[in-house]
C-alpha cells in the first residue's frame, strides 16, 4: 500500500489537476485547511502581481463524500484564473478567431537558468512557451493541495510538518527589485512526532533521506538539500557529529536530523534546501534568438523577485507527501482506523511516545 500522485497542468492553461490514490477511507478533509495552504503558497515578500490575479482554491471532483475520503482516487483541481487572459494563446485546441490576449506570439528568447532552451531542444518545440508552461512552478499549487491532504493523514498519527524560509531579507529583496534582479535563499522543513521506523535501508530507493531529498530537489529552483546538519557534518569529528543515545532510547542531540541509515529514528526530521535565484530577470541576461540565430537578450516576462516563502510552503508539502507515503507503506489499512490502529500497535511494541 502506498500513496501515488499524478499531476497535470500548464502555468496559463485552464487548470492544474492532481489525482491522489492510496488514501484510506474515512479520512476527514478540511477544505479551509487546504485553501489556507494554497493562500500561504501565494504569499511572501517579493512575489509578482500574478498572485493578485490568482486566488487559489481547491475543487474536488472525486474520491470525497461529505468531507470524508472514500478510499478511491481523489481528484483535485486548482483553476488558473489568469487563463482568462490566455484563452487564445493557451487554447488546448486550435484556437478560433483572431489572436487575442497573451501568449499569441512565439517565444524564441530562452532564459538562462530556466527550462527554455533545453526543453525546446529536447521536445522539438519552436515556441519556447511549449516548454516553459509546464516547467513553471505554477503547478506546485496542486502539489500543495495534495500535500495538505497528506498532512491531514499524518496528523492522525501525531505528525506535524512545518516549513519556513531562512535568510529572509526584505531589504535585499527591495534592492534586487530596484536593480531588476532576483534572489534565492534557504528553506527549512521540520517534522515533529515521527515515530522511529519510517523508510528502510533494505534498498537504496527505500531510504527516507533519499526520498525526502528527491522530493525536495523536485521543486523548481532547488539546487541543494541537506538532512540535519548535512554539509556541516563533513568537517566534524565522529565524536562531535553523532547523537548519543540515552537509557530511554532518545537522543541528546539531533545532528542527524531524525534519520539514520535511511530510517526515521524518532527525533525531529529536519530538511533544508537551497533555492537558486529565479531565472527571469527584468534586466535580461545574454541569450540567442532561436528564430534568427542572432545574439539577443533573454525573455522578460512578469516574474517574482523572490519566491522563497512560497518555496518553504511547497517544500513543506513535498516533505509531508513523502512522510505520508512512507507511513502508508508501514501501516497500510483500507480504513483510516486500520491505519491508526496499526501505528498504535507498533508504537506500543517499541514503547515509543512522541515527546
Ligand atoms: C514557488 C516558486 C515560484 C517561482 N517563481 C518563479 C518566477 O516567478 N520566475 C522565475 O523565473 N522562476 C520562478 N521559479 C523558479 C523556476 O520555476 C525554475 O527556476 C525553473 O523552472 C527552472 O528549473 P530549475 O531552477 O530547477 O533548473 C519559482 C520556483 C518556485 C518554487
């Protein structure tokens, strides 16, 4: 038994969709809690005016009745309100009538740092928009909705997941905006109440640290991930780096960030990620015009200066999703009571209670 997520949707297409399968039946979902996470993803200092156009809310098309999951695939939709300005340019079918609104002219000026050039080359697109629309982080909205569902499941077994932006410097954001430049930064996700034993060392793809790293590295613009003290551990001695075990089987420190040998060890799980500066610059970098082969300046399109706070929300959803998947694998169950019952019995066997 595992959780699976399939998603689709372009940045300015009609909607973003996700199908979540593997949820137990009887899980109570709170529409307001999902929408609150969607709002958090839209906020943060340094965002573009697009966030004022979109007021993301979740629609559920299947798998839920009267607020409780049915144990069948859950279908989630987040509409792109901005699509109203792109109905010709992003029409799924050959557009009718005269070109109107945005996206009517092909994009041929790839941005360094974005999917534009490699995506166009890989898929044979002549209009770079055919690559950038899906590569854009817009579709993280529906992943945040799925993450909110995962967090509801985790709450049943006492796990809370929380993401925050580190290095948030609003003056630096103002200065970058004035210089028509962009910023990145670091985000941190902390998960409390995780029992020992999620993940496994049996196969490398089962390792919880590897899975969390892949989930967070899968977020647009994330270029580095560490678990616990991560890179800093490299310059310590073993005696300084490892977390000594007390008679009650708890740790005195948590340099490992809650995971050893790919398995959660009962301490807080700490994941940090480095986000690179956003690639769309209002003062564009050098590029090539793919239509003429001449040197040119990269595409300038409405864009965030910093999306660090949004990235923290997306990373929280990614970590929540991966922990929920690992918990489903360990505790199974068709009904939420079976899942919680298996977790309780296991915690009793190892005499573990959350701190
Ligand atoms: C929440 C979020 C918002 C983003 N907003 C923008 C943006 O407004 N402009 C931009 O150029 N990149 C933005 N990005 C980053 C790009 O999507 C990303 O750099 C691009 O898809 C290339 O992928 P890569 O950076 O992983 O190589 C955002 C990323 C995240 C996580």
